[in-house]
C-alpha cells in the first residue's frame, strides 16, 4: 500500500471563528413526526430529552482541536469570556496556539442544539464574547505562507477578515457554516470571490446560492475548490480543473452517537493534508476519518484518538499509510 508524503513545507494555519460552550441534547423521536405542516404558524414542541451534554465547542476551536490531535499547532483567532479560561488553557496544552484569543468582559458564546434520531438538528446560538472581536485581524500574517480560515463568527467580523485575506495576499478557506443564514448576500458573494476553497454542507450551499443570487454552477466556476459535506453520504469535491467531482464516503462500521462537531472534525482532517500539499482525495479521506471519531461520542471534543488509531482506521478504510 502507498504511503502519503507531504510535498511542501506545512503552511501556518490561522483559524478565525466561534469559540463556545455548548449544550447538546438528543431525543429518540423525529422532527418529521412532531411538526404538523398545517400548524406551522402555531408551532409548539416539547420533547423528553434522552441525553444532555455540556461540551466545549465553537467552529474555530473544534477544527483546532482536531488539527492538534494530528500533531499540528494551529493558531486560533477568536474571543472568549472569563468563563472559558480553563477551556483555552487545555487547548494550549494540546498544542493549539491561543496567543491571539481575545478575552472579553462578555460571557463566552453558547450553542444549544437539539438532535433527533435522524440526526436532524435545531439549534440556537448566543454570540456573547463573539460580538466583542473588533480588534481581531489577519494583519500579523500579511504576505506570509499562511492559510487563513474564515469560519462561522460574528458576521461583520467574517466580512472584514475576508477583505483582509485579499488585502494581505493570504490563501483563504471560506467556511461560513451556520452563519450562512445571518451573513448578507453581498458578504457571502465576497467570500466566494476571495476563496481558494469553499467548505459548506449541502443545505448551507443551497442557502448561500439563494442569498447571493448565484447558482451552484456559478459558485463552482468562481471558487477553484468547493467541498460539500453530505453527512452519512460522505463528501464531494468540485475542482474546476477536474473532469468530474471527487466523492469520498463516510467511514462505515462505526456506531454513530452524535453528529455535532463532525463537520468541524472533517475540516480539521482536510486542512491538515491541504496545508501540506497532499492530493485532494487524500485530504478528504483524512477528513472522513477524523469525523468518524467525533460521531462515536457525544460532544465535539470528547474523542481522543492517538496517531496510531488514526493511522489504523485510515489504512483499514483506504489501504494507504498515513504515517502521522
């Protein structure tokens, strides 16, 4: 079997995005059975929760955590309150660079999500300290060999960082995630225009197209690489230089418990390989492996596979050696 080798010196990775303290709930029923289409105007649901997990989360820190599991040292650009100092301290112990995290007087952002048996989710996000990020900037890395990732955050900050990525000649991965519904159409279009890589799930891509006034085909012509995550159906990558999209399946043979954070873990795996110049299919495959560890447990940073476990799962699935 082949062994994956880096073809370039790893790029520095700067992750801008939310940092949050999450509340994750699961129930054994289905939203489809509870929601009556003819009564949607008076919607009132109450379900009995099977599991409640208090978890450390946030898009930027979830991605950073997975990169750290792989042995990388990503830089997080975000804002927290004093209630998350232990959280940030633990990330630093894992190898995450936390020097550019701003401490706010506001409480740390909180994501509360309710997931049904089909992994459909309804969530609410309190921004808190995320809104206090006016001094965060990419200027420190201007004209350097740095991969800038703009993920879900305060929408105005996301727009400014997209502009800065262009101004400072930084390669941009644009990952609007759940904030795709809260960003303006103009801001989403600017992100698409500036990005080398766009990462969304299939629902987010649909919203992005509707709000920006672009078709999916137009988006894929503008962005060199578009990655669409498809949950249990894996992921698909469109590259305007490829004759057909690349599809990588989700890892089979695992017992999913909670999908929360799987997309962020996938991004961590993909970014690890991409920053090292790996071929795109291998980057996607490592993304799938990292996501598989996340869904086996409740919470977004509760999985702790070591490099041997990651290597083994990758080899058993794709018959290639990573040698992390």
